[in-house]
C-alpha cells in the first residue's frame, strides 16, 4: 500500500469515527482509531482545511495541556442516479451539500456505464469540494462491482449502492419496505435485528406482466401483480408489517389488494399493510435525508 492509499485509509477511518461521535479531540480519535497521534493530527488538519471539521475550542484533558475539540461537519455527498430508457441509461450526478442545498454536476445518456463514466464530472466536483461519500442508485439488473472499486480507489471515500426501498425504510422491526416506482423494477428491504437487508431482485419473480411495461391504468392487473409480490415476500420473510410506496394508489385499489392478499394467504397470518403516497419530489427529499443524516429516524405519512 502506497502513502496516498494509507492517507486515504486513515482519513476514511477518522471520518467514520467522527460521524459516529459527532465531536472529539485528537487524542480521543487516536484512541478510537488506533492511529498515531501524529497521523491523526495531519488528517485532522487536512479535514479542517477542507471544511469537514470545525474547531469548537479547548477542553481540559486530564491535567495536561487543553485539547482542541473538533466537530464533524457532513461533507457533500455525490449521488448518481441511473434509470433505463429503452436500450440506454439516463444518468444524473447531484451534489448534496446540505438539506435544501444541492446542484447537478452532470446529466447524460449512456449506452454502457463503464468504470470511468463518472470521472470527468467527479474530478470537476472535487476541485470545489471534499466529498464525504458517493452513492449509486442503479437499475437492479446492473452490476456495480467494477465501478464501485474504481471510485473508491480514485477518490478515497465511501462508495455505497442505495435503492428507493432503502432510503424510504422506517424503523419498525420485521417491516418490509417496498418501493414501486412506475416503469421500473420494484425494490424492497427487510428490517431484521435492527439492520436493513436487501430483498434481492424482485423483477426475477414470476409475474403475469413486466414491471417496466406495466399498464397502471389496468387496475385488475396492477392488483394481481402487487398481491402476488406481497404473497411471495410474506411467505419467504414472515414480516409483521409491509410498507408500500407508490404514486398510483387509490382507496379502491388498496382495498382490493388487501382482499386479494388475504384470499391468497387463506388462514395464514396476514401482515399489516401501509400504503404510502410517493412522488419524485418525496423520493428526492428522502434520498437527501438518508445520505446526509443516515441515522435520522424516518417516517412518512400516507394512506393507512
């Protein structure tokens, strides 16, 4: 491992510790990370220069010289969202600075998303900001291993893959969060033992129609598609609650879905269903909240 990689690794460890603690001194960071005090001092100075850390003043340190207390300031997050448009991908890179403040760094059509596809955009971004992390929201069938590895090596920050279901997920134990964006494959995650677990590719499950080409005006077909999906998730995971997020709910449709699922399960336990209204604006807001404040308790009002 070369010096640049060592410094990037040390900065990643200190950033993760500061995100968890919120405030800390250099000795406290050295103890928490196992890094030397000298190395911690260099990384902290660089993070202060980049605006990631701010000095709060001096505090007593057990009889010795007062130590400087630092507070973590969330660094901007780069969010790349890609969606299928026939044989092509539409991709947009947004830079999330803080709640209510963001800008679009690039937008384009891609025939193929390769390892270096985002480099020009991100190179321009890091001349203005020190990135805290990079998030990728990609179609479920698209592999991201090579892209994530390249971005981690090139920019030295955390790179994570997110889905609509993950950013919409609440805090209930044994709850499935199901996101049903129109014209796209649904995504889901299950909260178990305090952690969110992805539910895999739902588009591979046997269905009477394709999610990407589904006619949402055909409520009979939509009802059957959603009910079958709920049946498979219920039988495989036994959730207590399923929270469904979509933009096409009506009172009549949600009532028919409840009845359809109950009939399919017969005497089995039926999970509690929550139907949530979802719009692009709400989804964008939740993405920002999730990425900038990942530990925030998230709730949504909607049709119960």
